[in-house]
C-alpha cells in the first residue's frame, strides 16, 4: 500500500483553520484504508482532539520539538530527529501544509534532496510579508520541483509567483473544510438590532480588530443601533483586545464570545459577518457565514473578493484602513433592509464554489497525484 506523510509546518498556533484540510484529508485516507498515513506535527499539537482522532483512525503520529522547529526556517534545516523518522518511512508522497507560503521550505528542500515526491499546501500569502532575499531562490527551486502546489485562493497563487519570480507548474486552488451544515441554512435572526459577528483568531497583525474598534469608536457609529460579536478564543492578543475595548469605551457595542464551540450558534443570532483583515488566504469564516445565508463585509485582501460580490453577497472595503472600512460599513448600514436577501444570494453563490466535502475531494486529488493521474 502506498504511504503518504503529512507535515504540519504552521509556526503560528498549535491549531487553526490552516490545519483543517490536511488533517481531515489525512483522516479520510487513513479511515478508508486508501493509503498508509503518517502525520508529523509539532509537540504543541500532540494530545489535541484532531490529532487523537487521526491516531484512532490508524494514522501514525510523529512529534517534533516546538522550540527547535521555530528556528528551522531561518536555518533552512529540518530538525534531525523528525527528518530521520520521515526518511525511514520512505513515503511515496509528502504533503507539506504551510500556515503561509514559505514555512514549509526546509521540508520541501529535504524532500527534493532525497528524491521524495511532495505537495505544497499554502494557506496564506501577503503583500506585507515578503520572504527574505536569501530564501527566494530556494523557494523558487522548491516550488518548481513540487509534484503539485496547492493554494486556497487565486490571489495567493499569483502573489507567490511574484515573490519567487516564476510561474508555478502544477498549481491548483483547493477548498478548506468548514464547520457548518452544507444543506441547511439557519433561520434569519428575529432581532431589531443590526448584529454582526467578527469571527477570527484574536491576532491584530492579521485580523485587524483594531481597525474595526477604531471605526466603532467614532461618534457616528456610537449613535447607531449596531452590535458586534467578537468570536474567537485563541491568538496572541486576547487580553489586549479586551483592554482596547475598555480604553475606547466600546462595552455597549461589543460582546466577546470566546466560549463558542458550535459556530452555527453564532449564525442563528447574527445577521452578517465583518472581517477587517490585513492578511488572509481564504478565510473559513467567510465560507461558513455565506453557507449560513449571511452577507459578509470584508477587506480586499487574500481571496476575500474572490467569493464575496460587492453589493450582492456583501461589501468589500478596498483596503484594511479605518476610512475604507468606515465607508464599507456605511454602505452595509444603508442597505440593512436588504441583508436577508443578500444572505440568500450568498448561500447560493458559495455553494457553486465550495464542495459539500472538501476533505474527501482533497484526499481524492492526492490519490490521483500519488498514482500519476494528476499533472
């Protein structure tokens, strides 16, 4: 039986949306017996429920040191112990999942050096986060040598090509799994207050809650009957965001909901998504909101504008700035009687772009690559 190794190269947090696709595809392959599956993860992920579910499905788990691996990119090396473990398996295919488009470079280079076929799966690229000059020739070689290069948005693919100054052969756009029903749309909330949800990791550098808070602190928005639910329990700025809300006196306008286990609860109560991001790949939060029949207000970063149509399924702020977000929120406020209709359009539009089972589709794609049926 063919063997596939999944490498989780994310350097940001122990678990997040960038882990959904590789882990669920790995679970699908292991549970179905389509391949022998191994997952190589940092030690901070060991013991998490998704990893234990992989283990229960028959997936072998390799842990690697967190601290040592954090230095791996600057050193362009893979820590020796997990490298030896992977090489001893002699895998037929390695899938390297990056949080951004370069975190997995040391693993890509290792596979290339030993003649192991590999797939790159990149979840984010940003114009504000270019690779250091020393890494660009290496990234170019690594992407050109990959059996496939997968991205979650067309924007991320194009930007990565610009960064490495080369067209990437065998590139494809793939879709992430989500955590709401595909077939059912929750009823429209029966509330007179316009209620939006900001569903995002509590990370100011990427998700830009600070811009949203600054907009809400202006006199105009203080006098409008709108409430924002801040939904997220992890990230480097959990405490800072609460302090910023207090500093700007936003207690009447914001509700922090860090204990939500089922995102469908949010969309049963909120009318729309607001996501003021500075950096993105393709936010799962947008897909979930649209599947739930809710319009989305987003910034034009990453792949956001690839799935949200301005004025039809939501609103697009041209830039992640206070003025741009304020203008987009104004448009949304003026159109609030149309939100329900826009949500119905969003629900239909997203189902034409996102499959019912992205993990199964990705697992099948990997099997085709493994057997040489996908070029």
